[in-house]
C-alpha cells in the first residue's frame, strides 16, 4: 500500500531512517526530522502494518530565464534492509512522478546514482566537480579577512547575489535558506565568512573530520575570498575538499589540481509541450531545456 503523505507517522519515519541510513547518526537524524522532514511530500510504502520504504520530496521554485515555476525535488529515499530488492523504490517513484505530472513543471534530483533515475526518464543536465587540496599549498590568502559566523551576518544577501550568475536553478526564499543554515549548524557544521574590509563577500559551511575539512557549501564574490578562506583553513587542517558546479572555473585558480566528477543534476519534464509554451522554447526533453540556457546551473542547496 502506498501513502502519499506521512502525517502522524513521525516516529515510524525516524525508525526507518535509523535502521536504513547508516550514514546518518542520531544527531543528524534528529536534525533532519526538524529541518528537512516534510510529511506533505513524503511518499511511503506500508507493509506488515509498518512503513518499510519512503521517498521524501520537496516543492521548490525554479528560476528559468527570468520566469518562475514549481519544481518537485527528490530529497531522500530509503528502505528497511529486510524489505529491499522488492522494487519499492520504483513504486514510490511512479507515485511521485504521477503527482509531479499534475502539479509541477519538472522534477529535479542531485545524486551520485544517476543510472537509477535515468531509467525513469530523467536526464543528466549538469554535473559537479570534486576538488581535494593539500593545505601546504594554500597559504597565499589573508586569513584576517575570515571571520566566524554570527547570526546577525546576512548570509542570504550573499546567496542571492551569488545565484544571479546562474540560471535554470532552484532559488530558496529567506525561510527555506534559513532552514538550511540551521540544519547545518545543528549537524555540527561550522560556518565562516569572508570579508573585504567591512564588506561581506562570501561564506563557507564545512565539517571537520580529524585533520581534513569537507566544505559542504561555498559561495563567494571573487577569487580573493576563496584564497582567504583556504589560508584560514590551512591553519586548522592538512587537507580540504569541496564540490563546485560544472561551470565554476576553479581550474584557473588551481591549474595543477585535477578534479573528478562527483554528483549529477538530473531533470525530468512533466509535460514537454506545456514546458515549451511556458518557456517560449521548442524543447522535447529536459536536456534540451537546460542546454538552451545562456547561463550555467547551480543547484547545490535544493532540498
């Protein structure tokens, strides 16, 4: 039996995550339940009088050449170990796609498992690049320009200014953005800000893993703020890794570093004829729709 919501099922969802998502510790699960869980967008499979699989979706706003439309985001999926290999994910996807066909212009997902969704008529519309840098080579910036985040700092202004350089991307409103920030803070991530004098010009959200730092989100107004950030982090770790969108030209800053492909942004049009009328472009599938954009995509903070 498929449920198209999970109202009143919070404890079951929490139990499902704890048994299925081995990469989520109890703190992360509690934080996810507080800031990312949405019973209205949760599709579930009920078996043996309990929820055995779920697919979390989110409604977000996509900006496309100055226009806005509602997009469905695939955020999280999991199945209890004893109930795997029963095609439950396919059933949940079919339910979510039927819902999206009636309510959303398109569906988006950022994932490292593209083939699973490509079998569901999703198409690769953008990739991300993964960098790993040794800190011994990252001291040319000025660490004095980096400050610890305080709540009164306006990170949302940097986000909105940064996203202007991209198109075909999800744009969070202030409340959605603040929820993302609270999620990272409560998952024991750290936030630092980069300044040029008294002007805020970037921020980074990261977590420390022994002597390594993983940057989850990186936004900046210029290359100087990136070098300042790395100089600051070089005093706190031996190496740093981060993911950037396909169009961010970090090879100009680090010509000796070879990035590897990381995740993929996949998209599916609910109705290509309707999308063509709305966008004013004659497209037949998602790849054509995003290839027609003049600006690149950036869809890291989408769920």
